[in-house]
C-alpha cells in the first residue's frame, strides 16, 4: 500500500475532496508511524489519538454527505507544547506547568488552533520544546531531549525541536512552532524542513504561552513551500484578541498565489558576514550553490554590510530576558500548575514553587532579565538595548526601502546540527548560535529557512531568506518555491 | 561584575530560592554573558542622540485595544479545576494575616 505520509498537505486536501482518499486513513497512517518511531525520536509529548481519529471520521462523514469541508481537510498537524488546544495538556515542557505530573489543560483554544479546526485540520498532538521556548537544542525540556531524525546522537535544534523533528520524520504533515530568536528557523534547518517566522503581528499570539511578547511569533513547519502557503492562508488573519495583530485587511494577501517560483529580476542581498570564518564551509557552499541556481533563474545578487548585526545577540538577551522575567512572574503556584505544598508561608510557597518548578536555563534567564530591569541598571542595559534595536531595525529597513532589495539571503545557522551536550554547559556559546536568526525578530521581519541539501555527514543544511515587512512574505515564497525546484527537500529514509 | 551577594538579591526580587551551588554557578555564567553584552558600550557615542522609543514600532504596528464592554468569559469551574489547591469558589493559599 502507498505510504500516505509522503503526500503533501495540498495533495491530501485535493484527494480527500475528490473522494479518492479518506481522512481516517491518512490520520491512521500518521498515528501508526508515530507509534513506531516516536519512542526513538521523542518529538511528541502528547498524542491525541482518539480526538484525531474522531475528527478525521467527521471529515469523511461530511464528504459522504456531500457537505463542504475546510481548506485543510484531513491534514495532520502537530502543535508545539506552548500553543493552547482546548482540554489538552499544555506545559511549555516545564515542571511548573506539571509536565510530568499533572499537566495544565488549556481551557480555551489559541486563535491559530481555532482557525485550523475551522478549516478541518486534524490535530495529532503536542510536540517537545526547550522549556518555555528558551534554548536552541530542545535539551532543556522537562520531557527529555528530542533526537534529530537524521542522526539520533544530535540535537534537532530548538526551541521548536519537536515540531521540526516530527515534520522531518513524517510524524506530522505540518507542525506549528513559535519563534522568538530563531526557534522555528534553526530547528527547520537542522532537520531539513521548511520553517517560517511571519512578520511580527501577521499571526495572532492569542493562546500562545508568552516568552518575550514583543518578539514571539507563531509559524509553520512543512516539507513543501505550497504547504507553508496553505497554512498561512488559514492562520494569518487579523485577531482583535491580540493587540499587536495587524489590523489592515489588505495586509493579508493570498499566499498560495506566490508559489510559482518566479524570481526573475528579484534583487537579493547577501550580508558579507555570511562568508566569515565563523560560518562552516559546508554552510557557505550550500549558500553559494543556492545563489548560483537562483541567478540562473534571473535573480540578481549583491553582497552588503549589515553593520549592527553583530550586536543582535547582546540586544536580544537583554530585551528577551527582561520580557521573560515579567511574563514568567505569573507562575507562582496560586492559580494553575505545580505548587510547592510543603510551605506554610505565602512567600516561601512562591519561592519554593518557582525554584522547584523552573529548570536551570529558565531560572538563569529570569535572573538576567530581573537584573537588567532592576533599579540602577535599567538605563545601562534595557534602555540601551532598545536604542540598538532601533538601529538594527533601521539598517534592515534601509536595505529594503532605500537600496530596494526584495530579500536578504544568509545562513540560518553557522553550523549543521551539533551533538548533545556540545553547547549545553556553556550558555553564551548556545546563545551565539542564534546570531543569524535574531536580527529578523528584532526588526519584526518575515524570514524562512529552506533546506539546501546535505553535508558530507548526511546532515541537513539550511539557507535563510528575510523579506521586508508586509508583502515581503510573497518574495520569500517565490524564492523558496524556485529553490525547491532546484534543490528538493532531502528525503529521510526512516 | 556580579557577586554572589548580587545574585542572592536578584533571586529575591525574582522570587527564586537558590542553593549555594546554584548561586556560584549562576554568578559565573551571568558574568560571562554580561561581559559579552558590554560590547554595546562601543556604540555609546552613536546612541547619545537617540531616544529609546524612536522607530521601535513599524508602521504596521498600531496597538488596538478592544472596546471596554463586558463579554462572556471562562467559567469559574473551568478555571478552578486547574488550581493545585482550591475550594469550590476560590484559590486557597497559605495564611497571610496573623492573629493579633
């Protein structure tokens, strides 16, 4: 029998609507594969077997009755464990939300989940992540590490490592993740799939457990550009429940109209630091290869300087930790999640709960964030970081609006997937691995990581494309489609 | 440079209780990160004239607050079932008022 997990999301929807495929069979094929492979990869923290099969049967029934079905009918989707799905566990991979004991259950749906369900997607379960999305390797999860399906001795990247690994190993057709400093794009690159961070405000954050609210954005993982576009058609809508959701209706164009791969005359900038010694040779070679094949299709390239990008990591670790220290103040054991019941004094209860509930990386970032906001240090750190953020943002804007580039192309990560433990003992080294992804978060720009072949160790490599805000996503999708025709997404034999 | 005393103070502000080993570990790790962050001082001159809010939001980002009208919310029952220690009506916490 044909392996149904090889179909793209668009193929699944088309065949279900044509009655040549049953949603139940697709769902079952994915659940069987999860049962077989998840124990070695640990991409999922929770599987909604029953509700997924029920939803799939419901779709088949609608088709049998001649009723209309949604634009994602029968597409199996996985959700990162920080996105609310009503009556399902949500722990952000943290013991403070009861990860291994009594997980918090969401009393409502995130906006994106509501949209997916309205369009008849089938939600398979929840994927592993770094605790509270703080990490680049999925090593800080309370559920244990997720393994990279290409090499089980290596990390899948992070923080959305479970989502990336699930799509790469065909344990989900689509997954959603969240990206604050690269948490969708870097794992997509490490696992050989596509991962998109939309423009800030393009996708509602309603129902996303907050890390750094001014930078967080939800986005999709897929194995085809057309599938990224399909998901964006569904989840990118104005939502009054998120005050930063972009209110203009013209902003949300048609994403599926831009996947023909027409890159002729697009002007693409490559930041000169992409060729520095800090970037592995195999990454540089794949960037060069991508440049050459896009040139053949009529795209024009120029090297540029992005002078303030080297400060991006410093700015990020001030702003993101400051926001996190405030956002995570809500976890005090009173209203939900884990509580340290051994304490008889309220303050001791708060402290006991937070110290036992949060892992080390989260505590480290809360401490850093509290420090940079504390009296006497606020101007020297937080205020200064905001000023540098505005400098970085202006530099990006001038590339697009003054020098008229359509996109910026650069590596997603300076290396391919690293081994477990390689960076986890040295927080600064781990933070510096985000050097190429943080800029677009600080500037609020859309950015996608696309697979660009394998290196000699059979590990996937990724190229990142950043676009201008607003309609910038259209050129990203065009470039991604063109690239995909020249360099297909690597197929994982598993 | 942060000291163990500084880290103890910040931990108190953040409602965290750290063991002595953790304090020592965090002092070293946080100092390494803070040393890296000091690179921002290179920009002091160029930042002098800038305000921190300039250009912070793009033109797309207009914060819109909803109208101040009452709308249905989650039920008390749904909320309380997530609490580690609750009665039928409220969250229960350790006593905060001492008898005189």
